[in-house]
């Protein structure tokens, strides 16, 4: 247990402070913080207190960057290479967001509400975002079918669009529309609903996992635990997990996205926290009245 926080690290994880990481790698905490601010690396696990914690894997990645720098590679390229070589720490978009951004509010929502929120994000992305990277998780291929026309249109304006489901019908090889990634039988994403829009000028992410024990509940009344955010850093974290999952599912185009999304998002003003809080209240009321 860390005496500063009173919170035990996860089982099997070595909780290193930023000072520990500095001692192990020869870098000062100030340099590590600068790297995180400018390049989104190394990525700490944030405790509820806000303190950074790192693992042995982080030590190895920082040392890898330093070796590449000594070989004459520019810092930003060395960091991108290290991050691209790193497998996602979780095969779940929802779990990844909750772990890296524990302050995100969670809400239990009906699937009907999730669909409405997804449409809002998709519409805004299509109208505002310039050549976004898009990911959608639909659990099952038949759940995706009603959204196929929307995502075909989204794919027209996106730099890349990838959707996940457990299976696809014979139209999976269509030349138009998003790339379709098939989830393995044991993939946690089979229980999740997600929409991720990552662009320079507009970011948004909705992620939710289905609560167990709802086999007899009508489809649109099923309950999910959901988070949403427009914070560019959190959205980029969700996009990174999705890109790794797509690459693991055999999507060749996702390999380039893994390297591209390793960079920190372009600096821009995040949405006012008050906007997020207000929207959370609106969503809760809409869900109760639906």
C-alpha cells in the first residue's frame, strides 16, 4: 500500500511512482512529465488522488526510447515506435477508459438511450470533424445492420472507419462502408457498445458494457453502464485500444493506425467541465423518461 494514497495497487502490478521511474531510467521527474505533456508518453495509471503510477512495462518502454535516441532517432519517432510496439493493456475500451480516467462519470442507461447518444456523436462527427478516425462496437452483426447506412456515409468522410461485431453476413466484403472486424468468441468487446470519433478539430467517445443477466430483457431495454467524454486525451486513449483490437483481429489498415495514434492528440482547448456535467444530467433525465 502506498502511504501517500492509502490505496493498494492492483494485484500483480508493480506500482512505481514517477520518482521510481526516474531512478530506474536515469530521467528526472520533470523530464518524464514534459514527455507526457508533449508526447502523451509514458502513460501513467492515475489513482483517485491523481498521483501517477507506473509498471515494469513502462520502465522497459522508456528504456527502449532512450536506446533509440542514442541511435540517432528523433524523440517523437522513438516514442511512437515504442507505443506502437506495445500491446493494449486491456481488450476493452470501457475498462481502458475507466482505468486511465477514473474521474469519468458512469451512468446506467438503456440501450435505446445509447443509440440516441451514438447518433448524436455520429451526426456531429459527420458534420464537423475533418477526416476523423472512427470506431464502432455493436456486439453483434445483426445489431449493426440498422446502422449500416449511417456508417457507410460516415466512412465516406472519415480517414478510417472500423466497426466491430461477433460475426458478419455475406455482405462483409462490400467495397463501400467501414472496415468490419470480427471479434473472437472470448473478446470482452462482445459485451460492449462504443462509438469513438478522433479528429484534430472534434473528438467524442461513448463506451458502455452490458450488465449481465439480461437474456430475457427486450433488446432496447437492456441496461448498460456507460461513460462518455469529449476530452481529446481520453478519446485518443479509447482510439488506441480500438486500433490495437482491430489489428489483432487481422485488419491490415489498423497497423498504420496503431502507429499514428501513438502520438499525443494535437493541443486544443478541451470542453468546459461544466458542459460535461450538464450533459450528464440531461442524459440521465432522458433515460428516465424514455
